[in-house]
C-alpha cells in the first residue's frame, strides 16, 4: 500500500473514532454528564464515628466537595424507618439531588429502638449536628448554611434537631463526640426540609392515629407520655426558629397528613417562617417522578428565598 494512502486511511480512521467519541459524549444527558464527573467532584468519607452510646458506635458518611477550597453549604440528612429500622446507606438516593446541586452532604445513622428507645434517636441527631459543626474546617462546611432534612422518622429528627433548645438536655450525651462536658449548646441551622415527618408523637401512641412503630420506639417506660411530648416538634413551636418547609402527600397512610398541617398552622400563628408543600393524593414517599420533581423545584425556590 502506498505510504500516502496508508496515512490517509489512518487519519480517516482517527477522525471517525474521534467523531464517534464526540457523538457519544453529545448523547449523554445532563444527569449522566454530571455522574461521569461526580467521582472527581466529591470525596467520600464513610462511617465516621460521631458518638458512642450503649455500646453502639453511631456513624455518619461525609460527601465533601473536593473541587473547591472554600466552606460549602451542607445538608445533614437523617434516614427514615420509624425509629426502628432503616439505614443511612438505603437513603443514598434521597441525597443525590443535593450532590447534583453541588452541596456537601452528611448522611447520619442513629440508635434504633432495639438498641435504645426514645429519646436516644433525638440525642444522636443533635450530637451529629454538633459533631459536624465541630469538624466544619475538616470538611469545608459553611456553618452558616447548614440545612437539616430527612424522611418520615428522619423528617421528625430534622425538626427536633433544629427546633429543640439546649435546655431540653438532649445534648448532654455528646461528650463522646469531642465536646467539653459543659458544652450543651445546639448549633443553629439555616433551614429545615421536613419530608412527611412525625410532629406529635403522643398522637401516635393511642387513638385513631396510633402507629405500632411509635409505640415500639417509646417502649413501656413509666413516663412514656412525658417523653413523647418532649420529643414532639409541636412542643417547641416559637417565632425564632429557622425556616421550615414540610413536604407530604395528603393520602399518607403511615404518618397522618394532619400532623404537618397542625405543625404548619402552629408555626404560622407563632410568627415563624414556614410552608407546607402538599402532594395531592400522595402517599408515604414513593412519589411519582413528576411529583418528586415538583417537590425539588419547591425546595430550590425555598432555598433561594432564604439566601441558600
């Protein structure tokens, strides 16, 4: 074969190959394009112990932006499961939209009822937040832009973590996280995104709204009603709370929709900044793609309105 023809064929093959790659790249959706770069964008720090209690090491996963050096807005997320089940790993898909938005994410586990009944999960959730703030420099976290979120029991924990003051005493257990013995403060967060969380635990222990998982979480302790009230977000309604967005389907069979209607009404009456985004006919999560898209559009609007 003449050398000129050989070179020409080689160049043509190279061009076709190059065009093939370009065509393949052009065919990627924006989500797929982001996914191909996410590994370079994020450093994953898994299973960091933030608290040891009852012989249980409570852990969290950190998804930290590594393509920037400045402190970043950060989501602290609590998984669902009625305080009796669920894992942080199983909730990963729920935090992916925040990664796509470029946020740091901290995905938290906490003690289940089988390890320790109420109020253990509430204690752990507040200690996790304190740990995150204490380690903010290590993970490039902007402590003025921390948002709490979670689904179901995790929604409840996002509310209790952001609403319950230090005077309630739930942070007394946090010393194992590297805090001084008298540091009982609760860091203030920028906002709370509550996905169909429980707001009145007492309401779920008896009567028409009773739920077995709530009864199991409280157990048979003699002061059950008092503890249930102490871990209910409705107990702590006041004006100076962070902005709260609640999201729930009005046909939810697991957490009564009325719970978040009551919370939103009480917050508005107290002068707090709050919204309830209702998904008509929606159940307990498992929303349709368009319903979830509308919910995240509302979240972005809510974040923008609150400087986030």
